[in-house]
């Protein structure tokens, strides 16, 4: 009985102590940290990997004249001369091994996205690709949620075009909720601003379905890389200079661990048609 009374008194005395004396830790209010969502990446379907033959040697390129370039509409044919496009998803690339593989006639490296994302492998990829003799270009991933002019400014602030060999590319894959007219206006602001600054046109990248649905007829005087994974070269619905076909997102090449986007030139197009020096 005495022990019971003593225990009750102890409990009563403890209840009178302040909470911090009991070691009670109050829960801190959780900080509301904004997390920037990532835009969707290209079509995630696993494509059929099409074998690529060794490319032919390239002679000193001549001047490009898009109006005079022979473009075969309808059924396009791949030339078996191709390249790759890379980003931080490929990790640290061994560009010496890529160059000695012999199948990367060019490389597009992701530089920027929207107005706030710089790919952290861009500088390394450009420097090492060029050092090992792989002609390199940069691409910007377009966001429909942000001003096209502001996105271009972000690209120009982070990319030294004078250090590139290949014409830069605007990657358009996300439609957004704005009207089609406004969507086109923001794309046009990026493209026209680029032309005003550098005095030549960039390349546009889109999947064949995305081009046919949202871009056909709006930007037909630009060169295109068109994506379609699986068998059969795409046939975009428009009289565009369809220069490259991205035929897989699951390619394999020496120097890169894992999958990489790979593309071919189509019809009569070749490296000479995408080199910056031939557009000035």
C-alpha cells in the first residue's frame, strides 16, 4: 500500500513539472519547400534497335542551300550515317571511345531547359567531344509554361555558340495548356530571337506525331530532327527539310554505359548540312 501511495505522489509531482524538464520535444513545423517538377522526357517506349552500318568518310563540306537541297517527301530513306544526343542521363561519357567507335558523326548535348535548368554534364560533354574530334551541337528543351524569349536568353547566357560545330537545336516535346496560337508564338519568339542573334536558323526536334499534330505548317522553313522509334522511317506531314531521324532511345555505342538516343541522316542530307560554318 505504501509503495502504491508513493508511486501516485511521484506521478502527481511529475505532472507539475514543465514539459521541457521531462525531455518532451515539441514537433517543429515542417518547412514548405517548393519542389520543381521535371518536364516529361522523350517517349519512354522501348524501341526496336536498328543496326547501323559504319558511316562513309566525309569530305570538306560545301555551302548549304535549303531551297536547293533535294528532299524526298513521302517515303524517306536513312543514309546509315548518324549521330547521338546526350544529357546527364548518360553519366560521364568516354568521348575517346565514342570517337573511336566510328558511328557518331555528330553529337547533340543537352544544355538548358526552360529558364532555370542547366544540364550539369554540358560543359564536359562539349569540351571532350570536340577534343576527340566529334562535331558537337547544343540543344534547349522547350517549356510551354515559360516565355520563349526568356528561355532563349537563358540559353544564350549559358551556351557559347562560337564553341560549337553543329547548328543548335530546339527540342519541343511538351504542348502545355495555352492556345495553339500562343504556343506557336512562344516557340517563334525563341526561334526568331536566335536568328536575330546568330544570323542562321536553329534545328527543330520533335516526334513525328507531335509535329503532325502541333507544328505542321507553322515552322516549315526550318531543318528538323524527327523522332520515331521502331521500324520504318517517319513521314512528317509537311514540306520540311527533314534532315535527321532519331530512330531509337535505346541505342548502344562504345564509351557510353547504357542507352543513348541515336539518329540517322535521311535522304541526301549529310554532316555538311548541319555544320554552323556552312550557314554563315
